[in-house]
C-alpha cells in the first residue's frame, strides 16, 4: 500500500513541506469549529492526511 501512496506524494522536500503545512492549516481550521460535526470531520481527515504526508516527507532525501 505504501508504494501506491508514495506515487500520490511529491518527490522533492520543498513541495512536500508545502503539502504538509497546507494539510495542517486545514486541520486547524476544522478545529476552530470543533463544536460542529463537520468541523470534527474536517479536522480528523486533514490531520490524518497531514500525518501520512509527514511520514512520507521524512522518507524524502535532501537535494543539494
């Protein structure tokens, strides 16, 4: 399953960090509305996606 997910992620650290930070931003936006079921769903989904992308980001090598 991980090779399939790796294809959905970028192959450089710059774009990878942008993807992770964007997912974290959406997760925090969902947490602003934690009193609504949709806010909880957005926060949980984006948080899980940010965690997955962060783990894939750690596997990328630095390019000099």
